[in-house]
């Protein structure tokens, strides 16, 4: 038997942000704390004014929290909780990327369960939290559909990533208009991150019939839509499809787990301060090659979802799944952009540390081939080799 978890309701479509007031009312919220990325509140966007108007139409009061940058921390959470308590809010919404949604998840939880210990969250049968709505402004993290939140403990300097089904937002609102201003490079990073979520969920040892369907559908949708939005960010239909792909991938990996690309990507990102989507994307083709022989039929299905002919030989298709992702890394400037962050000598000098960090991370045990320390060291050495080749071509 298997159980899958996802939001109770998902609203999809251009201008579906208008549904925020009705969604909050449905959840019996009378004062909503909105965790919102700061740039959305400035000219020319001014989404705070629009959100206030939408909520006031339903007689719902609103307070905003936008005093955060980068990855969410316990300091950000403390500031959000202060506002929530002072304003006596009884619901939380996030409008932003994964950081906004994670802060909102934690705020909703600790408002109702202030004595909860971080290491006890996953052990609870049920969590008490405030009603929670998520409105993503990037198509990649899938946080609007996941049971996980990632918060860095400022004092201890460690990332905490507890998971529990009750952390999944009650309602997700997918409005492509909110993603149309996303820069080209971050469209690529977050888009490949969504594909990575789906691929890793599909090849995970925890995959099941339901997660397989969500994962393959996400791969298929993203495969046709990401190239479109990369070259034309104003294409609302393709932006909508990428949001849907991201949410489907989020449901898939939230229930089946990610694996080596994310474990190694988190280690790489922490060392070189690389945007999460980029750190994962640059490793994905190498991780796929590492696991190829353990599940060629699964990689063949990935290639078919990405548009390859299903009548081809399984092993040929499996190889083509990697070639397609490598082409994405070329076409979307993934390799080149990684070189803006990664010092290759520094990477080589710190391979042992990176391998240890990757092994200590989540997801290793759900890999079809459980990697050893030497396997991960080779993964990073292969990355250095690839980036050196890209660097040499750039210098010609």
C-alpha cells in the first residue's frame, strides 16, 4: 500500500491570484499574513496593493512580511512570527519563490505550535498549524505541493529540512502572470530544477504508480514548455504549463523523494553559493549516467516523455534521455553560468568535503545505486572535467 499527499485544492490559470480572497475565506481566515518577495511590492509591480484590494473585497485584513533575502533562516522566521503575533493573524499565505513558501510553512506551524522542537516535527502524527496558501512566482521548487521546508538555523549554521504531510499548503494558486517577469537565466535554473525533481522521483526506489504518473507528466509538460519560455518569457500558456509541471514534480518528489543530484547539488550550492536550481542542473546529466545501468527502462521512459520515439531500443532511449538533458545544459547556458560561481581549483581542493556533505544529505538511500564516497568524488571530478572543457571552448 502507498499513500500520496498533495494540496487540497489547486487553482490554475492567468489572473488566478484573484482567487486569493475566496481561498482565504474558504479557510475561515479573517486576518492573513502574506509572506511576499520584496521586489513584488515595489514599482511597477506593487502586488501588495493588489493583494490588499483582493482580500478587502472579502472583508479580510492583511499584514505583510517581506524582510528576507536569500535562503530562509530562523531569524527570518522569528521576524515573521513577531508580526503574526502582534497582528493576531489566523492564516498565512506565501507569494514568492521557495524561500517565501518555506517561511510561510514554518510561520503557520509555530504560530499554533510554538513549543514544537525542530527535530520532533517529522515524528508527530498530526501538526497543529494555521491555514496555509501558497502562490509560487517561480516554476521549479514545487514547494506549493511539498511536505518539506528548509530553514537554516542562524546560530548553529545548519540547514533543517523537516518533512510532514501537514506542512503541505491547503491551497495552491498557480498564476502564470506572476512568473512572466522571471529573468531568462532563472527561468532555466528553476525549470531544470523541476525536471530534476520529476526525474529523481521517477527513478527513486520509493516511486509508486501514482508518483510515476505525476513525474512523467511533469517531464512531458516541461520538456515541451521550458524551451518556449526560455526564448519567450511572455508566453503565458507556456508559463502556465511550467507552473503545472513544477507542481506535479513537487507532488512526485514529496512522496517519492529526490536523490543524488539534490544531495550533491546541495553540497555544491552551499560551498559556492550557487542558486539551487543551477547547482542541481549542472549535476543532473552526470547523476543520470551514474544510475543509468540500474534502471535503463526507466530512463527510456524519460526519453519518451521528452519526445523521443517509443519504438527505439530501450538502451538507445536511455542514453538519449541523458543527451537531451545535456542539450538543455548547453542551450540554457547551464554549464557557462556555473563557471561564474565555481572556482575549479577550489572545487578540486574540496572534493573530500563535498563528498562527505553529499553523503550526509537526504536522498542518497533512494538512489537506484547507493553511491559510495568514491562514487561521489568521481561525480565531482567528472564535473570539473566537463566545466574545464566548457571553459576551454569559451576561451577560444
